[in-house]
C-alpha cells in the first residue's frame, strides 16, 4: 500500500520541486493526474499551481468542456475540464477535483480540472507500454506502472497551441 502523506506535506514537496525546476534544475519526477478514467503524466514545470476548484463563472455559447472563468487571487483563468476535452465525458463534481493552473510561460491564464492529483511519479518506476502513442499531438508516449495502470504523457505545450483547444466557442 502506498505511503500516506498529509496535504501540507504534499504541498511542501510540490513547492520544493517547482522551485528547483524554476532554478533550472532537471525535474526528477512527473506530476500524475487522473482525468476521467485516464491517467496522465505531465512535466512539473508545465504547471504553476494546484488548487481546489473555486467558484466558476460560466461563459455562454462555449464548448461543453470549457467550464468558464475563475478568479484566483485577482487573476482570471479560463477553466477547461480535461476529461471532457479528451474523452467527451464531463468530470463529476467531487471534493477530490483539483484545478491545475498552467505555467504562465505559455502566455495564457488557463487551468485544467482533473478528478484528482496522484502526486509525483518517478520515471524510473514506469516501464514503456508496447502500444505506440496514438491520438492528437499533445498525447505522448505511454507507460505502465507497478499496478499495470496505463499512463500517457500530456504535452501541455502542444495542447495549448491546438486550434480545437483555443476555440472555445460553439
């Protein structure tokens, strides 16, 4: 069974790792998240912050996966339901849902809602999956963990440049 840590301890570890990435040190782990039934890995440097889901202001005539705008410490963020965007199945509201704010270097204030964060994953604990990567350019290589769960790399840089992701209007 996995070691349980407190939320405070997890946040401290995450802040420490994010600081090392900003200093130019190579990240030693990937951030694991669950969106719908899919497990995703993304570079820690691609995220700025993980927070609980705040109140959202809906935007009329938007795609179903575009949930609206969130005010986080005085900055407006567009909010996308990652599961709904990738699979068409909306993330049901739950206390485990998290908003993953993307790094500001992408030039947009954007957050992705995920079912839950699964902590930092060591690439050495994952083995390549035999299946070749399929799908859009933002879906990368696949891996399997010790429990034989399938993980896919989420390339945020490729995601945020896709016309489908940028065009939220219906």
